[in-house]
């Protein structure tokens, strides 16, 4: 279980997160959505331990992550833009990651590595790869060590339609294997296919956190984008 417990964060005078609270359990795909500047990226960085919140905690299996750096071995991360050493060969990157994780007891998951035919480009430097190929490398690395929690930031951005479908099918399969997914995306159709829960942030606060079926039933809308718009319009009318 991943628990975000009243996380708040300010940068200077700007409050980016304000008492954000949510829980994600195995088998769930939580989509973190909201307008630009709503705090999505900062929340992801807090979960990854890259940003220290001013107050509140992130707990993984009831252990506060800042007290146990070893939690990272249970996390996989696919950034929106993968930044890798320009001169490093693709194959060397994967070998380096295996060396860094050589003490792990998990077997590697090379399904995406093979589906994207990445061994065919192991001889190429990272600087020669297109944005889409870098996305494929990032996806394969995120799943490689079979983490319990996968955080995917705009995962299908830059991928061709076939590659995007391969990744989405992978997420749906792994959800059945007791994984927890946290996904950010501006592509509502992708989230309609993948998400089990929607965490909607506005100005660093949780506007709502509901299961996808509950959200659609509450709004009477079948499309996620319309359901979110309907609920937010209702909130504005009531406020």
C-alpha cells in the first residue's frame, strides 16, 4: 500500500501542495490529473523522495519513505522526458542498471525490452535516439526489475500508436499482478482505458479522489474528460 498523508510543500511564498491525502492499493491505477500548475509534478517528486515535503509523509507498506531509503528498490519510474548520458550506448545503460541492482532478489522483466526490439539498438549512443525511442527505453527500464509501484509520467507521449498500445496492455496485465500504478497524463482516452481511480488536484489541493466507476456514475458521463468537467463545474457552482 502507498499512502500519501497530508503532504504540504511550499517554494518560497508559493504553496504547491496543501494537505494532499490519498491511498493507493495493489491492483489500482491512480491517475493524477489537474490543470497546469496544480502540483502534479511536485507530488510525484515527493513520492519518489526527490522533494522533501514541509509537512506530512509518504508511506509505503506503512513505513515512512524518508526513514528507509531501501524503499526505492520497490519503485519503477518512467519520466516524461528521459535524460541519459549522451555518449552512453543503449546496451551499456541497461547493463549499468543491472549492475546497480545486482543485489535484488527480483527476476528481471524483459517483456518491453523485447516488444520494442531494444536489443537491436544496444550499439547506438543515447544521443542518436529519437524522443519516441527514448520513451521506449524509459518504459523498459521502469518495468525491468518488477517493482511493486510504478510511476508513469505522461507514458504514451511521443510513442507511436502501436508502441502506446503495447505499453497500455502491459499496464493492464501488471495491474492484475498486484502492482500499484500512479500515472499522470493529459490524454484522457488513455486514462479512460487504464485508470481505476482519479485523483484531481487544483491549486495543490485534492478537489476529489474517486474510483472511475464512481466518478462516471456521479456525473452521468461515460467519457472521463466530460465527467471531470461536469464535476468541477458543479463544484464551482456550489462554491
